[in-house]
C-alpha cells in the first residue's frame, strides 16, 4: 500500500459506487502539487461524507493557508460511503486523498475536523481504512494524527486515538505546527520528541502526556506526565480577522453539497450568552471583518467561483456592528445575479427588515430559534426575546412576503416543566392567528422542530443532566399533542438515542474511548445518519465495558466535582460558569 | 439577446459527474468568464442554458451540443476562448455558432446518438470472431426485451426499433485485441436504447458477463432527423 492508488484502481472503484462524484477531486480551485517539491504533507480529514465536509468553512480556510506555502501541501480526504468502504476493504486499497490519490499513511500530518460527537466512529474507521493503528501508543511511524474544531474542547473520549489537539482558531497555529515538524524531521527527531516539542506551543494539547485518574471509575483529576505538559492548556485566538488569509478562491464542488454557495465569514464569536451554547463560548472573543475587507473578499470570491449565492456567515449575523451598511455596500459591489443570504438571524424586526432587503429575488424561508415556549424558560437559558418582539418580527416577515417559517425549539432544558412545552403550542397558535389576521391569500407553512437539550462541556449548563430517553419520548408526545390540530405545522423531532449519544460523548471522559472502539468494531458508522445509527450495537458496546449510555448522558456533576475537560481552557473561569449556572435559579 | 449553440467534450477525468453537475459547472464557469448569461423571468430566475441530451455517468463524449442565451452579443470565438479558461481538466468547449432565436429548442430535435463501445468480457479467451457472430445474431433479432426500473417499478420494453445501426469494428495494429463496437441508437424523450443494455445482452449470449466498470463508452455525436437520414445536431 505504499504507492499512490493508480488510475485503473480508482476507475474500478468508482464505477461500482453510488455517487462517485464524491471521490473524483479535480474540482475548480483544487490545488495539486508535486510531492517531490514539498517538505511536509498535511491531509485535511473530515469524518463525514464529502457533501458535509465540503460545506465546512474551516477546512477551506486551512486548505488555502497551507497551500499558499511553497514548502507545504494540504490535500483532502472524507469518510467514504459504506459502499466504497466495502470495496476498499475487499480489494485491500487504502483510503486516499482526493488531490493525488495518495494513501493517508503517506502524509506527515493528518488533521481531523471535529465538528460533531457522532462522527467519532468515522474517524476510527478512516484511520483503519488507511492501515494506521488506531491508538497513539501503537503508532511508531506514519503521520501524526491531529484533531481540531469545536469538539476539541472535550476530546477525552478520543484522547487515546489522537497525537495532538488544537484548541481555538487554526489559521496561525497550523503553520507553527508544520514548521516545527519540518525542522524536527530535518534533524531526525523521534516521534516522542516532536510531540513534546509541540506540547510546548500555546493551544496544543498532547493527550499522551497526561494521565487521568479515577476512583471506582469516577474521574478525579488529570496529571501531567512531562514538564512540557501545560496545565491548563489555553486556546489560541486570532486577534484580527482582517489580518489572516481568507479563502477567496475556495474549491467549487461538482456535486451539490449541503451549503452549495460562497461563504463570507463576517464575524467570529457571538454577542449572545445562551447558557447551553458551546460555540458561543469557544469562539470568543467576538471579532469582525471590516466592511472594506469584506467587499474585496466578496468581489474576488464571486469572480473566482461563479457562485450565484453568497452567505454572510457568523453565529449571529444581525449583530455585526454595521450590518445595514455592509449589506448595502456589498449589494452595490457584486453582480446583480448574486443573491445574498443571512443565515443566523436574531429574532427581531430589525433582522427581518434586513433579510427582506437582501433576499430580493425569491423569499424561500425564514428560520428562527426561540428555543423555549415561555419567557421564564427563555430567561433561564438567557435567550433574551419576548413574545411581543417575536410576534412583531413575524408580522414583518409576513408583510414582506415570507410564507414559510421554520421554528427551532429545544426540549429537556434545565427547569423545564410540562407547561413550558405546552406553551410552545400556544406560541405557534399565535403565529397562525397572526397570519390569519393579516388576510394573506397564500397558505402558511410552518415547520417546527424540537431537538433535545444536550449538555456541553465549557458551558454554564455543563453540570446539568440530560433527560432520559423515556422522558424525551414523553415530552415529544406532549409537544406533538400541543401541535396536533394545526394543519399548517410540520413537526419534526430528533431521534432520542442520537441526542443521548451526543450528550454522553460531549461530556465524556477517557474511559469512553474503549466504548467507542468497541462500537466501531461492531460496525457503527455514520451515527449522525439515522438510517445507519445502530442503537443496539452501541448499547452492547457500553455494556461490555460496564457502562450505560444514560450513566454518562444523564449524569449530574456538582460544582465541586473535577470535570474531565477542565485541563483545557477556553478562557473563561470556572467561577464565571458557576455564576452563570446559578443566575437563572432565581427565575424558577 | 443572442442565442449560441456550443459543443463540449468530456474526458475520462469527469465521467463520474452527473448531468446536473455538468449544468452547474457550465453555469459557474460562464459566470467566472464574465459571459452575460440571460435568465428566465419570474419568481425564481434560472440561467437560460440547456444541454441537448443528458450525458450518462461513465461516458466520455466528443461533441455534445448545448445552447445558451446571452444578454449582449459577443463573438462566438471570444465566448469559447473565455469559457475554456474557466473550465477544469476533462471538459472543453470545442466551438460555438450563433443560431436563430426561432429555431426549435435543441432538446426537441435530438433523435439519435453515435457511440463507440469498448466492451471487456470476463473471459479473456473470447475471440473477436465470437463477438462478431454475437453482434450479427443481435442484428437479426426481431425483438429485444430489456427490463428497466422506472418510477413505478420494473417494466419491460422492446429496444430493437431503437437500434438504428450496430457494427463490429475490426481493429488492426496495436489495438488488435481491443474489442470495439459502433452503435447508432435512438435517444431523446421518445425513448431510446442504451449501449450498456446491448453489451449486457451480448455478454449473456457469449456466456461471459460484461464487467460494468470495464466497459468504456464514448458518445461521438448527437443527430437530428433529416428526411430519411440524420445530420449531426
């Protein structure tokens, strides 16, 4: 498996799989370099299908930054569909990069994007499909395996499989890592020496240099095993977004991907402080690109891609300081056939007017996330929106021509009662009444979706348990009943076991690594796709190691308990989280 | 408003992308090239670009007709040159001509497709002579029933009337052992035959199934009806 996978083999594989366009590479703006011309090779690995991974901005950013350097190359690899996996195994062909069909083990560094807990089995599968031993301790040669992204802030369930983790923004540190590796490679440093050196960098966590402690299998703390192992490991942030490179010539996929459009990241970080939200914490502080910079980027992005849609991305785009000016100036600058879109809107009239201004052509749907049905519960989670503001925003939306509204709610939030759930029904009924009073001719389409609260590490609700699966089903039924007579409403809810696994892994400790490996061995893959999620295999895997999923998902931590992720810091103190956790108690 | 007909080829690099992928690719490339693409009027404006006949996945092509409406007139040669600069390896615009706005849409006039077919049978001992005999037998059949999966499940159709011409090609020199067939088949919205179906039938007759990933197909050109015969579209 040492050489590149040859063209005949690729043809042999692709003729036999569904959706072969996932694996062809050679897209517009893809960068292909001669490997003899570079000194260090990075594989950007995404543990989900091509169409999901290609919609990830971080991947495009890092691809762009690394490939700008003459000495380095970055190539992409995604989780193969189950049909391709079967063929690769049968024919003993390694998983390969899309750019040059190079097997993963030929790279110096493989960086996995960790966006979602339910992708973890795919990560193990991708290592295994490349002939790379799963555990860091078993690897004596081959690439270093790195992880970064949102889930890197509690990577303990993955710790034994990863050599290094990056906490925070990747733009600057990726080059630091590669430069250090390049020098270490030149002087012939050992794997261990390289890891210890990288551990000295701000933002880098090397799990093998720390040992977690347990008492009767309950986590009691973590000990550094080397003087270079920092405690805590702090995340790195880019000071000024305008100063770091941005992919204004991103790869344009052939296949239709989840977000099939140009993306302009206008801000990073969030002004809100929703107590369940991890991204709001880990992406701190809030930073913005300037209008001037965004105008330039928009023009070259459209020129370089030919996209007819440009999305202004951020965690809350209406909170960009001069959003009105930005939208007007961008519209003036870009060609008329480009449609601007604002994905994450605040729930107020200002935002709706803004959306109306940019979405001139066709008004598809507006999405809002009130999260909870009562003002009391919205105060508990710190989602500051009153019912009046909510209805006023929708009134504007109807008047502006929107006929399809999507509403996102969360069930199982701390302190939630049956009244809170029933209140969602009342809220939705008020929306329908409001629309009726407007006397609009077309039919209103309302999509209501309810996810289940999953506590996340590094949030004020990190100590809170998730409700049991039985309770999830009871509350979902209650909500379905509250909505049942409204024929305009399309109600969707999340699969309970998916939420349960997510909660278990988002706050899990290192003992879960064995469970994860067992689940993978049993054949678990693509756990985020309900058609693949194998609940029984997962439950067996937990049981074989003496656990249950609920034991992790429904666990309540005390403020005094050591937490499995506390050696990693996102810049906020424990006192802050405790204060934020206690604040809503008054609203009970 | 200007109506241009252009021809593109597709190489091995891009045989795995779908018809809709090609449509998106062409639209984006034209926008990058700065071509003044015209759009449909109405609620959801779409670029006025169409391809004569969808190109199946796995098939290379020499000369696929497509047409586009432009807001401003540009010379066909400039159009081709700018377009090609924005296309990835594996797709190339061969040439373009201006056509009358009154001419019927391309999609409606296509009647036939010419294919070069390179089968590869599991049993390598099958001689060209045997294949030639098989081809002759197929030509003498009065009815050829194939099963196709449609929206309403499986159905059987007779593709014999859709086979306009079928030929075994003699290869000399270096490619002596490479089997080549030429197929001229009805295509378009009124039904048609697919080269793979005929090769499968041949494989069955020879007692050696065709391995799908080893079949090479090249669509040479598309044709329109012209009296008793056909002319390239």
